């Protein structure tokens, strides 16, 4: 693909910042990831929509990123246009008991806004890093609650029909997944319905949840959150700890001694280091329990063969012997 004329045309649109070969390690919580061929950061929602329409009309490869908290980006980077929502989708409108917020808003900020307006229901999210958009895609949850419990509607950009609004049921939220993972939809903003409550009680619950996170998770080290989904009724962290994997390392990637379902970047870890460590862990758990752990983090970019791939292909390529089916 001839990227030079594409980049030149994108810059003439003047929708925001455009960078070439931008290291995605600067934009992921893992601090891991090769360069994006083109990195675009629109200034507002209109700019985001304009860029997405432009990409669609030219049939260009693209990827959306918020705070990059639940992804593992290939060391080879992404040969595509990466669109950041962190600046352009930060609007918040409060009309109790509803909050309408852009998908680029940090969950922690949204929780504090809700508390200031005496609205309960988001306390679980205070301990979840990242943006509202990422939380919608993954149906993020903690402390027994998740996004499905509060989402009323979502404004989406649809590759087929453009911008339209769906209700929460249409998002088909399930445990750590949603329709956004399987359809060409991009969440632009969401309408949340919360419950009026005593602000002191709300803050107490938020403080409790944050304290639990600080005590049980490696908050101070680069990571991407929980690596594997819980194979309910079991918990991935407990299974991993039971095989003695805490402290296992591949390069600078380490299974956290604090929480076994977290892999941390202790220095200059590469995506391949994390991948090898995940493979070790899931093989050990399978050999001991017969349970196949499935990733909660999303893989972005090509595998070692140089073409875009999936977790299934990554396991198979290394002769893992386990599948995600």
C-alpha cells in the first residue's frame, strides 16, 4: 500500500494530530507495542466520525485505541491507521439519574462525576483502568457488577450505515465480551442510568473498591489488567497460583507475585515475551486441571509470520496443542 498520499490527504483534513510510525508502547498500559503506520488523534467527535467515514470510503485498515489498557500490541506494530479517542470523545453531560459520556472518558473520572451528582451504580468501575469505550467493548466489570448493569444506550459508528444509537440489549453484553468485538461498530458515547444515593455512601464504596485493588493488584507496574478470563466457577488467578506460576518470567515479562492473573512489564518486555509466558501458564494449568484458559487481553497486529493473526493462530503456531474453541 502506498501510504504517502494517504497520509498527505489525512493531514489536509485538519481533524487533529497525525503522526507516522508512532510507537504504540507510548499508548498502551503494558508499555509494549511496535509502531502504528499512522496515528491519528482527532480533536472532537465530529473529527472522529469524519476520520472513520474517510477510512471506510477508502477501504483502509484501522484500529481504535483509548488508553490501551486491555491490549497486547505486536512488536511488529500495526500496518494500519490507529485512531485515538482519548482527546476527541471526552464529553460528559449529567441529567440525573442519567449520564451521557464519550467513550474516551476515563472510567475513574466518570465514577467521580457520578459521585459528585449523588448517583450510584458505577462504584465497581473505580478500580478499572481505561476508558468507557474499552469498558463497553469488554463489558468490563468488578466487585460483582459490570457495564451491562448501567448502560441504557450507546451511540455507535457503524461501518455499514454510519452513526446511530442502539439500546443496551442490542450490545449483547456477556461475560467480558459484547457485540462490539464481533461487528464493525465503534462506540462513540454511552448513556448510563444510575440510582440516586447518599454521596458519602457512594464514596465509601468507591474507597473500599480502590483499596482492594491497591492491596491485591500490581497497580504500580505496567500491565494490561487480567490476562485470562475466569473459567467460571473457577478463578484464573487461583488456578495459575496453584501451578506455582507466580514469579515466572520470560525476558522482562513476569507473572505478578501479587496477583497471578496479571503479567507485568518489569523493564523492557516485548509482546513475544508476554506471549511465551501466557503459553507457559495456560499449558501448566491445562496439564494440572484440564481447563483451557482463554485470553481476556486482546492481541493486536501480526504474529511472527508478519500477517495479522488471532490468539488461536498464535497458540497453534507455537505447537501449543490447546485451542480456544
